[in-house]
C-alpha cells in the first residue's frame, strides 16, 4: 500500500469522527507516531475514541483540524 | 544605466566589487592594475608584523574536470615591512582617489599593538580598516586570526581597542570556523564595528596524494591545514551572510565574501544582505579583467529590472530567509516529467527508487515507446530527480494547489500545546 493510500485511510477515519461530532481532546506523540484522542459530549454522556496515526500527512491533517476546531 | 556606486559604512566605491584581502592585493602594482581593470575597491593583503612563508602554498580541488571548484592556501599575511606597504597604499590612493582602499590588519590581541598599527595605517590615507579575525592557518597558531575570531569576547575587546583610535570605518572580518557566526558578529557590533565582512576561509586539507601519501599541498613531505575558499564555499558563506543580515542585533552593513565568481553570485549576496562583495579565488583563476563581465552583467541585470541603483537590491531576499519552524508544512510541489524532452536515461528513476521516495515509474506504451511518469500523490517534492536530470527542461517542479491551509511547525506546536498533549511518552 502506498503511503498516500495509507494517508487517505487515516484521513477518512479522522473525518468520520469529526463528522460524528467528535473533537480532538488530547494528542500523544511518541516514537510510534501520534495517538489522537477524540471526545464527544452528548448531554451527560461523554464518549471518546483514539486513533493511532502513522503517516506524516495525516499528522499534518489532524493538526490543521485542531487549529481550526 | 544603473548606478553601481556603493557606500558601506561611509566607505564609497564606484561599484560593489572589491578584491578581498589575499595574494591579489599584495602590492601597489597589483592593486593599481586591479583598479585600472575596473575593481571598485581593494582590501590590502593583511598588514602586521612581516611573516615568513613556506614554498608550496596553494592547492585546488577539481570536480569532474572542472578546475578550481575549491581553493586551499597556507600562505600567511604580508611578508613585507609595514613601511613598504604604506608607501604603496599612499601612492595607489593618490592615483585612484575614487577607489576604496581598505587595510586588512592583524596583530597580537594587545591594545597597544592595535593602537600602533591603526594610527600608522590611517596616516597612509586608507578609506577604512578590516580587522582580520578569520585566517585559520599559521597565524591562528600564534593566537591571531581565527584564534581571536572564534572567541566573542576577544572579537569585542579588540574591535573596541581599534575603535578607540580609528578615524576611518572599521570592518570586522569573521571566521566561518565557528558554530554560530552571529555570536561573533554580534560581539563585533558590541565592540563598535561599523561593518562586518564574511567569510574568511574554512579549515581544510585539499587532498592526499595516494601514491606518495603526502598531503596536498605539502612542504617537503609535511603538510598543515589551510584555508578553503572558491565556488565550493559559496553556499556556506551565503547562509552566514543571511543569518547575520536577519539577526535583530546585527544592524551594521555586511561585505559578503566566499566563492563569488560572477555577477550572478554578487547579486545573490547582495539580495541576502551584502552591501559590497569581495572576490579572490575567481580573480586568481581568471585574472583581474573578470570584473568587466561582473560590472556589465550587474548593470544589465539592474537595467532589465528597471532598478536605478544597486543599493535598491541590498537585503531584498532577507525577509524570505527564516527558520525551518516558520516554513509552511502544507506547501506542496511535485515533479512532472516532460517526455518530449526526456532522453530516457532513467537517472531520475534510479535516484528516486534508490535514494528518495520511489514515485517515478517506468512504463512502455503499446507501440513500444518507453517513458517515465511521476505518481504525483506519492511525490514529496524533494527536487532530487530534477537535480540529477542531465537534460534542461525535462523535469519541472510544479506547485500544487493547497489542499490544506498553510501551517508551520511552530503554529502546529502552539496548537498542540493548547490541548492536552504529551510528547515522548511510551506508546499506549
């Protein structure tokens, strides 16, 4: 799989969560890439999801989304 | 015709092209010939206590048959008594009153030594002084040149001593043999320098003879490190000029030196902040008359752009020179191969496949025609294919429309800092 294809897959996962009303709550970056924790608050219910982002372009992508969220 | 007159810290010259302090400016005979050829100024070969030189002093590095890609020397400062040099400076200035003569100076780091030479040299009628804190060989072993120039406090102190008595503008010439040249540049400014010049030569050994095992050059079978200059050092010099030009505490004019071989090089240095440029290796390679092409080329360039005075281009590229953290991470270019021009040598494919990002595919059409194609989505825009391509116009680097808004590393990190963010934590 080309890195571009991998990027598109990671971008899709990010977009799906953002479209579902999640926002970025925290980011952990380490030797394995970036772990982006998303959070959605619906009434009194808080749900969270974490994506492990591997590609450089997807790390740029969630950063742009974070700046504009 | 554009006005090429230059004024750097009060030193005026008919054009920005000066000969650097080096063998070409060793004597009045040479400097007068240089002025007749058209050079706007000359920095006299460094004056100080007359030294002793060795035989076999220069060496050059060729690259793929191109001679003098780099030049190495182990010659020291003037070996002639001060009185002889001053007499020739006086005579030269009298003959060429409108040309700039700057005396390069080097003495021991003692106040009285600097005071003595400054007073005596200025009496000869020089237009300015250049303090040689840069020569890396020989004199540095005696505590002068680069040995002084690598210690900011010594640069500041000696500049201050000179300024105590100097009546003409003082240029401090800096060594590149230091991690951060802005540290010594700032020290020079703090000491009162009216201008700075850079770069002096870089520590070097031109080569080793693989048959005799002697160094190149060698003196009776023994060698010592020299100073490297010429076209090979231009990128190093240009960066150092740019770093000083954009530094907020370094607010004096710069005379750029380092591999300047033609008018285009001169324009680059001036765009990056140089008010004048100094040339040595190119003159040693081709003679003083290369300045004719430099003057014509610069003049035509300015006329072509409708620029009235060469001073208008000084520093114009400095705002475009920044830190990596301020570059746009989302700017994207990709390689595009023009198969009409491509000669199918496959160098781009090999370079990309072996050493870059594996995004240039070889293909064969139904009619047997071979070609190369870039998978643009996988291209990172590194430029390597266009660098190795032997055919002009075969590969264009094309700017892509922004998919994402501009974002720098510094902006990204600031944004990450605002949310709960951990870095360098073990993987979850």
